[in-house]
C-alpha cells in the first residue's frame, strides 16, 4: 500500500488504523520475499472468471481427499525443484505472462520455497494463498474431492471487473456523449501539470467521501486517474453505493493521445 492508498482507505472507505510500507512494492520485490494473496481474491477470481491458475502442492492423497475446485496438482514434497520445473513446462507463454498463478499447501514453508523457486527461475508473477486450504474453508468456500490432474487448460479473462481500456476510453473522451459522465479523481496539481479531458467532472479522490452525490446515478459513469489504481477504488465505492452503469479506466495517463488532454480547468475542482 502506498501513502496515497493509505489516504484513500481512510478518507474514502473510513478505515481508521491504516499503515503502509515506506519502501514500496518494488523494494519488496527486489528482496527475497514471498507474495501472498487472500482467499477473498481467489473467490472473486473464480466468480468473475479472471485469468488465474491454482496449484495444489500437497501430496496426491491429500489433494484427492479435498482440494479447491479448479486446482491442478504439482506435489512439491521432497522434490520441490522437480515440481517447479514440471509446472514451468506445463505453463504456456501466455499463461506465464497474463495469468495470476496461486500456490497453496498445508505447509507454509513448502509453499514459500516453491514460490521463490518459481520466481527465481521460471515465473515472476506468482502468489501464495494465505493460510492455504484451511483459510479457504474457514471462509465457508467450497472444496472438491477426487483425483486431480496436472494439465493446465484454464485461460480466463485478463481484464478486471468494470475495466475499460485506454483505446476505448479515448474514443469517448474525444467527445463525451450526453448520457456519459467522465470523473477525473486526480489531484489539482496533476490537472494543472498534464491537463484534463474537456468536460470531465473533477473530484479529487481525497474529497470523494463528501461528494458522492455530485455523480449522477442516471448516467453512464467512467472514472479515470493517472494509472488506474485510484479509479478502481472509486469504482468500487460507486458500486457499493448502488451505481449500476460505471466503469474505470485501466491504464496510464501518459498513454493517452496528447490531443485529448487540454490545459486549464473544465469543471469544478
């Protein structure tokens, strides 16, 4: 979590005790540290058909007794490096690049060692299911039983729920339709530095908590920021407040065509 998201968590979502890592994700990534994901994310990925690959590292007997539906079996055990090599061979180039790969085991040390082995040698983007299948079951999520295979056929969508691509947004931003409102949630300093989309509704994210009512529910809403992260947070907030036709722009502002962004303020800061 960045300083910005710490502020978002407090001011948009009302959290009180929020902390963030000063050095940031890149520093964490450069060290020998494991990445974790929560059962809630995996459940969302399953429900939304997001591209992910779930790998069960336990013994075949344990995995057959109960496992998370959709998982493939690559028992680590004493042959961790062999299992990692086998998984790498089973993954396509597309899967290695676009799918979130999630490992789980009933032994946290095995899961971490496997994850770090994969990251060091084969696939950078991998995660450990925090708490393994036990945490999954604690949430009340379903498990399956029976023999498991090691053939990876799952692809899934690579876009997140509600996401709009830069090219699709550019088409709308050049001439915003009457039934559409573009909401720019960046800061005033960003507006003055890079310009804005003419006609956009300007609501800095740190003021959003008191300005939700300015966003009309009867229109199509498109939220954008500088890179997509803040837009995603506001999209979630709007969905929670009952907005139905709302999207967020998943992409960096510096990828916009330069003629779209105009200097000066168009709207109320």
